[in-house]
């Protein structure tokens, strides 16, 4: 997310308060004044947001309130197929919509796309030349929405691509989601109407079924058109009228089928898969409620009541003492349709304690019924929302272009009003004062009293899971209801956390040498302990000081086992300073507004930190405390080892691990990944990890700092916190270089009826900004060509991913290609991909390069103003040349994109001499 705080977005979406000056509860909510709204005589509604923050940019989204759940029983998959076929519409022109857009230089996936959901279909256009293509964009949207003149041949041409999209979406996540949907939405149309349908339905779909669906649902009165961009709203409204006004009105179809059909039974479901580790017991209450999308003050208040009730319930559940074998109690609420909701209360299970988890869940819900919420839980829930509202009023957050697009789209999908944040905040404050504990308790009990319930149990694959009998569960509920349960313990009185001072345990050091680069505003300081500091004298992101720290303490170094090095690093860098508690560290970081995190790779340990400039000393002090820790906490050590041992025992399906190990071996020439077994974990001692951590902490580092402050102030901080940290010798990496040559492997172990191809190649090449930009441009060209050949011409894949990067760390071009397909066509498509990549130099011409150069010029105009990008470029420059020249030469990047240089480099993007490949095929027992 860009400039809009995520909490503000969530509050706006869930609360939807109204303007405080509106007196009546049934008064409609007011739209943000920036939005120009209109409705054509045929019922099409449109919303326009004219902004010029990005000159000439335009974004269009046409939402059709119809999706897969609107299909008849003999139309499964039709909604999604229609989304594909709509681009074959012609209207009054000879080329179809897709051809017209591509002829104008638009790229599918980047400049035009579409997506189908359960309840809606969206068409998204982002013209490459912005408002200059407004006429073309509106004409295209109107044609695909209303023409309906695609043919049976078009359907046959697109059918294989949709089948590949279906095939690509298969996997454990899809299977588990399907089972959860079948449980949560049992009795409704949702489980039988996946957004993509199924293979049989796709293969059997008829043209007349698609046309019938479009005629019923693609009506102007069932659509909303959103435009955000640099345009005159009056002129844009005239264009919309011209292109969309000719369509016939038609009544908006009823959608009562979106609601859950409720009953009075408890239904029990198993949600389990051989490759899933989910371990949970969940009780779902399904109920009717007020129309969630009612856009009045009363509707906003009701949504706030829901939010507060769920928050108070969640706080209550988190506080309850849990027996061994149960990890946590949580609550989630989901809206289905306009007037149906689901409350899910879940207990996470350790091992096979499902019966115990169910008893705990039922008991705690009954205890809540008997004794109600605590005042403290209600006050905390309301206080959290009030705090957000006060911040919204005190400091309104400006929206950028993407934020306006996102929020207008969210309002359209939710069929709600896009309001001013200040109006939302004012109404929230008013309603908070009018909602009390009694009303929240009634709302929760109303959810719990629903007679329509679903019990859902999951366990890791391979674990025997016995489902409880529904009648027996009902008896348990009645038994608990007849008991008098002890009142829950009140919330613990929040003791004010005593925050210690963060004292450094190292002597003061000094700055020994300095080197200045006036043009780039950069200084290099050599510290007395051997470390280096590179300082960019400029404001960091959000005006804060930004810190990066590099060391050679990756997890692959001489004298260490990688898994031990990782455990040692995590324990040392995630624990509070010696003598501190977790609560004290959290409170200190909040007070000091300091962020510090670490990432360990095979060859490098990196720290990333930020703080307000006046708190930079606190950030450096925390880093010093992390680096000078000598011992590891015994309790944290034992908990970490126990969790790792449990994770080894939970593994039931080794498809993914075998695939990853084989790909590492094929790609690198060897598999250097190390993983412990149970015996090694049992034999591990804390002292071994402490010794490994001390070696890592002693590795010299380079600090990169972006901050605008006086030099003398920084000198004092560096001498006090950094220059005295004891250092030793750099660690010598044992990471082996990637081995040249051709290698391939095939595994027939996949659980899905598809082939997945992973291919890669590399070429040693020195890093430079110009060549990095050229490789990025070649990646774009290669992706377009591969999609055109494998999808557009061969109709063999739905999506693929081609990555190519000039790695500054490895000084080589690394490229990878991945796609999935019908197993029978995998080799054919691989050969086609090879031919396409080998012919890459011949596909480069001035027209294509000029378009890429224009786009890079546009991007660079933004990047030179982006502090995060400038900081990263400083780091790249220092790593490559030990000076900041990249910052003063970056304006030359667009000029680096010229055909001759790109042709020369294209031959190195995917060289056949270093080509490797892994083909994943279905196991023998997997059907097609």
C-alpha cells in the first residue's frame, strides 16, 4: 500500500460512517466530493475521479455484478468462459477487441485484463498512453460488454487456454479451499460453482449457454464503470454516453440465490488433505442479518456494532486459559450475499487433541453466554477504533493515484459509498458513544444462538481423524448449557511496563578516515574496529533515517552447519536484550519509534532499520545490543528445538521437499541444503549455537545510512554505538558457484493432472546499471514473445513466468522459465519456448525498444524522487565499485536501451550451454 494507512482502509471499509451533520438515521451516506457520478437512461452507472497527480494517466474498470454463483446448474464455468470470449467481440469493427488493443501497442495482462469471482466479473484497462486512448478504451469496453458476437470458432480457440488456467490453479490450496467452501457454504450454490468451473464443464460448454448468460446478466443496469485519471469529467461523461448509451436497458436480475439457505441442523465436515498441515476444530454459526450494504447512518452503525462485537469476542477468547494440546482460540466473521453472515470460532490443535479442543471451544462459548463480556474487553475494542478515528481527523492521509483507484474499486465491489475519511471518523466517534456492552453482548449471543451450525475439523495429511457424531455434540452443548460454569477471570490489570535504559556494553571507538563525494552527497568513514560506514546525506523514506548493515555472516560459512547457523542467528537476533522482557522491548520500540530486522541468506546477513532522525541513536544502540549479545536464552532455545522437532514429525507428504531438492541439484549442480534429523536435534547443545553466534557477530560489517543530520551529531552516535563493537575476521563462504553444463531431471510424483516445467540458464557477466536495465528490458520482451507463442499461437498454456536478472551479487545473468501444461504437450511446448528464447535477438527492433525506452524514462522520473530506490542504488554502487557513481549516472539509463546493445546482450539471456530443466509429472495414480 502506498500512502494510505492500512488501518484507515480497513476502518473505512468496515465502518462506513456517514457525515455527522446528517440528522436522520435513514439518511443516505454522502459521496466524496471528488467523485463525479452519473447514470445513463439505460441504467449504467459511472463514477469519475479526475486527478492529475500522474499526467495523462488513465485507469478504467467495468464491473458486472454477475459471477459464477449466478450460473444456472447447466451453466457451470460459463461466467468465466464468457470473460475470456468477450475479448473476441467485434461490434462494428473487423478486428476483435483483443486484436484492436494489441494493434495499438497494448499488452494483455499489463494494459488490459479481466477477472471472474463468485459474485462479479471485472474488466480492467490501463492504456499505455493514458487518456490519449480514452476513446479506444471506452469503445473496447462497450463492445466486449454488449456486442456478444463471438463465435463457436472463438470458443474452440479459447477453450484449451481456459483448461490450462484450470489446470494451473490445481493444488493443495485449491483442494483445501474447495473443502472449506463446501463446509462453510453447504446447501448453497457456491460449492458447485467454482469461478473457473471444472474440466468437464469447460470442455462441454456451448456457445448458446455463454450468449444466454451474457443476455441475462450483462445489462447496463447491472454494471458500474469507474474511471480515474487526468481528464475533464464533463468531456468524459459525454464519451461514456456516446459509447454506452445505445445499449438497451433491461431490468437488473434478482440475486436471492446469493444468500445461504439456512436450516436448524448441526452439520459435521472433514477438511483434510494429504499435503496440508492444517490442524483445527472450528464451529461455524450461519445467520440472517441486516443488509450489509445499506448505505445509511443506521447501516453504518450496524456495521460498526458487528466490528466491535467481533473484536470484543476475540479479546475474550484470547484471554481464556487453554489446556495442553490447544494452541489458541480465534473468531472470524464472513459476509455472504447481502443478508447472510457466518461466525467461525476455531481452536487450533496440537497433535491429535481434537476432542479436547472441541470441548474447550463449546465450554468457553457457553461461559460467555452465562457471564457476558468484561467491561475491559469492550473498552479496549472501542478504544482501538476511537484511536484510529482520531488519527484520521487529526492527520488526513493524502491519496495517490493507485489509492484512488483501489478505494473507488473497493466501494464498487462492496456496493457502497466512497466517503471522505473525515466523515467516516466523525460518525465513528458519534456511534462509539451510543454503543454499550449490553448491545454488543446481544449481538454476540444472537450469532451464537443461530440453529444453523457447521462443525469443521482438519488434521495434517495422513493423521487419522475421527469425526464426532452430530447428535452427541448437540448433547454436549445441552449438558454445558445446564451447568453453572465458573466466571472467567477478569482481564489482568495492565501494569505499566517499566522500560530499562539501553546501555551499551562496549567501549567508545573512533572514525579513522573519511572520504567525501560532494556531487552525490556521500561520505565514507572507516571505523576503528574495521567496519565501514557509507552515509548518504539526504532524507530517507518518510523523512526517517534508513539503515542497512551488510556482513559475511550468511548461513553457509566454513566450520558451520547451515541449519545450526540459522537457529543461532534467529535466537540471538529475535530475543530482547539481556535482562529485558519481550514486553519491555516492545514498549521501548514503540516509545522510540524504532524498527530493526535481520535477514540471513547463504552468503550475507543483512540488517534493515529505520527511525526518526532524532531517534537514530536509539536505533544504533539497539543494533549494538543485538551484536554484543554473548549468550542465548535457555527457554527460548528449548522452545525453538521443540518446534523444529514437531515440524519434522508433522511431515506426511514429501512431494514438495523432493521437488525442491531435485531442482536445487539440477539448477546448482549439487544440493548444498542441510536439514537436521531428530537425532541431530537431540544431540544439539546450546553452547554449540552460542559459539556459532559469536563467530557470526564478529564478522566485520559495512553500514549504509541515509539521513539528513549534522555531521557532528552523527560522529558522536557512531563513536558511541558502532565503532567500538568488537570485530574479528570475515567469514569465508562455503556456497559453491553454480556449475556450468546441461542437466535435466523428471519426477512423476505430482498430485495434480498437469506437467510443471522449471527451466533455467545462466551466463557470467559483470554487473553494471546499464546492463541491468537492458536485461530487465529483455525480460519484458521475452515474456511477451513466450506468451504470444505458447498461449496465443500454440494455445498450450494459460500463464507462464520468465525471470531474468543481472545479479550484482553473483556477477551473472540468471534466467528462469516456469509454466504448467497438459502432460502430453510438455515437451512440445518446451521446444517451442527454447526456439523463442534462442530467436530473442532477432525480435528486437527500434519500435519495440522505443516503447520500452519511453516507459523506462517515465519510471526513472519517479525513481529519482524515491528515497528507497536512491538508497538501494547507493548500496549497489558501493558493492560494485566502492563509490557512489550510480547516483550521478542514473540519468543515463534510458539511453542504454538501444537495439544494438540489446541484441548483443540477448544472446546471453538463456544460453543453451548452461541449460537445466526439471519436469514434474503426475504420479501414476493421478487421473486426467
